[in-house]
C-alpha cells in the first residue's frame, strides 16, 4: 500500500512539474503583446525580442529565467544568488524584479549600447535576419551557432509576422455604401 501511494504521489508531482513548463506557443502568446509594444517604442522588431528571449531562456524554462526572471541571458548585476535543489547558486547573470523588467532592459541594451544603438535607425522592422546578424557581430553571444539558432526560432514560429505595423496588415473591406 505504501509503495502504491508513493508511486501515485510521484506521478502526480511529475505531472504537476510538467504542466508548469512553458511551451513555445504558450510563451509567444504570453509575451507577444509586450514584444509588440516594445517594438513600437524602440524600433526593435518583435520577432527579434521574442526569438532571442525564447532561445536564451528556453521559453522561460531555464534556471536563470525561472530564478532570476532573466529571459535574455544578460550578465551582470552584482552576482545574483538563487537556490537549486537546496544548494546556493551564485550566478553571473543579472536578476530582475519581474520578467517584464527583463524585456525592458533588453530593449535598453539594444538601443543604448554603443555597438548596437544604431540598429533601429539603420535597419527596418522587416530586416530580422540583419538584426540577428548585427546583434551577433556586436558580441551579444559568443556561440557561432547563436544567430542561426535564433533565426530558426523566428522562422519556425513565423515571429516576423508580428513585425508588421498596423498599417502593414491587410485591411478588412470597407462598406462602400456609406461613401458618396
């Protein structure tokens, strides 16, 4: 009997842990409006914001995303500390009060860093490939595969469709009966 209860408890807890994981689609749904708002404020395409966040945070499931609200792999911030499996972990990654603070800081980094600050004025919202390549060249990530991995996410989930401004989206047919 005890063995059965133990097995049932373990199964329930593992289903609970599984249910808490973000999927790519749930992550996009949760943060697309925030990414679009940042795009309109800063000129950084929403596809870039979401694609990098999904890649760097494992759709919000990585340890730094879960424990530090850091969705972009931003380093710094004075050595954040969190606990993993009851062990104290000292992290080189920056800790944020909220996930949205992480998104805002990413936008600040992209628009204010010397190597990146001109991207919004040099590139259009439709140039997501050039954005990724330019961000990679700036030293944002050290992996040589980083850019192709981010581009693969953008393409797989068609995140570039979020980069259209309201004027770019197809308009519904207007009723001509009201026009003289």
